[in-house]
C-alpha cells in the first residue's frame, strides 16, 4: 500500500520552486548586488582621491626641482598658485649656521607644502630637503 501512495505522489508532483523560495533567492540576490555596488562606488572614490594626491605630489616635486635647480636661492617664505588647483608654500631658511660659519658655504633648509581641496576636504603634502649654497665665510 505504501508503494502505491508513493507512485501516486510522484505522478502528481510537479518540479519547480515555491513562491517563498523565489522571494528568498531574490532577497539574497538584491543584498549581494547592493554590496557589490557599494564596493564599486567606494573604489571609484578611492581612485579619484589617489589621482588628486598623485597630481599634487607631482606638482610639489616639480616646484621643488625648480627651487633646488635655481642658480640663486632666496631666504624667506613665498606662496604661489599652480594651475589654479594647488597653492604652494616655499620656506627657505639657513640651518646649522654655527657649524658652517667658518666655511664658504651655507646650509639652507627648504620646506615646500602643496595645499589643495579634494571632495570638499582640505589636503596638504610637504617636502623637506637641504641645499648647500656658496656663502660668505
């Protein structure tokens, strides 16, 4: 008798998914797609921010090369704008004067800071170096 019921149940059984199974699968799919889209948008913001940073560093290095490559270097602080995107502050001051007073050299500290705004946030990057210049003994 059990065999007869099982064979009848098999004849009436139709393959497929219930409405509940379909709804659960759609909810899981929507959750996964939402997470992927958030990760993608976060990556796009990170790429844009790193591009801004790389451009600012390149501008800072170019300005520093200009300062260090000049025949004369002037003490003091200056501020200039680069392409209207970046503000560059350059500070040049003598250091270790007591150690170089008997030499025909001056040791100058060069601080260069680039300022810019990215995504409504203020950012800056600073480069520091030393330059030896001819000076009076």
